[in-house]
C-alpha cells in the first residue's frame, strides 16, 4: 500500500488568511471571536462569531468570478489555491486524471439562498438569479476547485456536518493508499454566519451568550461553558502518495496514517452521552494506523464548548486510552477559532500537522474553572513548546451522529 503524505496546506480562518498567520496566532492562544458586524444582531441571543476578516474575493478572483461564487465557495477556492502553491504543484506536469478533489460544506450557500429569497418576495420570480442553485449547493466548492485546476480525477463533496474535513481527508487517504489516485485536495469550508443560522442555533440554545466578553465565550471543558460560537472559513490540504511526491521533489509536511468513521445512531443533534461513536471511530483510526493507544502523543479534540459534547468526548477518550488518557495532552482549537462547522476538520488537521512539525501543543484558552467531570490534560491557556511529538489524533463529530477521526504522523523517510 502507498504511504500518504501532506504536501500543501491552505487556510482561511478567523485567526488569519494564511497558514503561518493562523498557526502563529493559534499557538499564541489568541481568540478570533468578536462581534458580528455584517448584519443586524440586535434581536439575536448570540451576537458574536469567529468571522473571517480582510478577505477580498474580488482582489483574489476578479469581480465577475467572485460574484459567481457564494462566500463558502470563495473561501474554499482561495484555500485550495494557497495549498496548491504551498505544494509546488504544477498541473501541467502531473496526470490530471489521477488528481481529485474531496471538499465539502455542511450548509452550503446559505447567504445566496437568503438573498434570492428576498428578491423573490420583494421583486418577483424574474429577479431570482439563474445561478442560485449552482451557487448554493454544497458540492460547488469541490466542483470549482476541480474546474480551476483542470483536475479530472474523483471529485466529491462529503456532507457529514461538522466532521466533513476529516471525512474528506480520511476518504482521500483510503483512495490514495489503495493506489487509485496520486493527489487529492481534501478539506472543508463554511460561511454560515447568517441571520437565519444564528437565529436557529440560538433558539436551539446551542450558542454561547457571552456577548460582552466575546474572546472568552468559547471555553471547552470549562465548568462555565454555555454553548459554542459560530465561525467560518476553509481548510484545504494537498494529500499525495509518497511515491508521487518524491518523484516530483515535493516537500513533505506530514503523513496521514489512519482513519476511522462511525455513527452514534442516537440523536439528530446530541452526541451519545457515553461517547460510544467517538470511541468507536478513534479505535478504528488507531487500528487503521496499526497503532495502540500508548503510541499517541497528542489529541486534537472536537470540543465545541457544549456541556454534553465535551463531557462525552472526554468519556470516549478515557474509555479508549485508559491510564494513558491522563498522560496525553488534549487541545481544543475551537476555544480560539470558534466552531467553523464544515471547515473545522480541515483547519484542525492543518493545526495538528503544524503541532507535529514544530513540537508545540496549542492551548485550550478560557479554561479557568475546569469542569470536575472533564479531568484530562487540556493544556490550559498556554501552549507547550519544545516537545517530542510524533503521532497525533484529530477528532471531528457532526450532527446526526457522524464521527470521523484521522491519525497524523510527523514525517520520517523511513517509518
């Protein structure tokens, strides 16, 4: 079987619109959460989000092209462009039939739908854009990346809610490891910080109400956590067979060595209270990698800052790792980015790859009053540096009970 490596990464996030800015701010424990200023939030319960700032789609794509893409698609294409550049990938020198795109979005072009619904109601059906459907549907990010690159290989848009990024990376890993593709651009994207989504999540009492202290609102594993913070962005990785990467002289940033998926089969939004599906997916990922729990050096938790979700993930980690659960640092990046929904897994895979490269575990910020039931080492408030990290596990879970877990390894020529 082929070894599968990461050769490029692109990030559009509330902490910055390139990998190095995102990583620096993440490792420094900075929050990207702030007040929403793109629409009127005066009647909303939650008034904060992790917003992507200083993103100029027209400057990147030109006015005409930018107007033909919803914001979720703009983020994905921008992150993919950056990942391709980071990988030094020249599409003229590769077999395009063996280059694919696995990029999904949890919700898709929600703002485009809202805008056109407004046109329909106010001005009639003649004013609805003929591009509404192709701009709105969640597969369009993958399609636009494929069109832009001229990539003729397998292209799909997994829709597994907030586990999309890991689903995409994991399925790409399987395809490349089997020898059925050379390169897959994989990850997730989301731009759902909209009037209607904020209202829905708010009415479901899923969102934090700490509007006056936005940077402190996302607080995984803390006794005072009161819900997640919506966020937006995109995280795309170039996943490639090692043999192909070596033939073209590519720089290797990390290695994907395991993937596991499961379903809670429990509830449309709530996680299984005992973390059954999370446990099963983590166990399957380690089995796929040929590892035991004692081999893991760091865990990137899904950890959205909800009461039940954080507790059930903690229980799943304890069940699988036993006493090692108390040895392994567990970090919650959503404490800084907010919950980027369909983009979360891709961004957190980038963060984990950087952790293994740099020997740094990013902090879980805002962890000031630990929940006694969440008693693992969550790396509170300050990063740990100068560590010998070789193996990392990243969890992503989504509405409907979707669970996807990937295992990354620091790249070594002989493994």
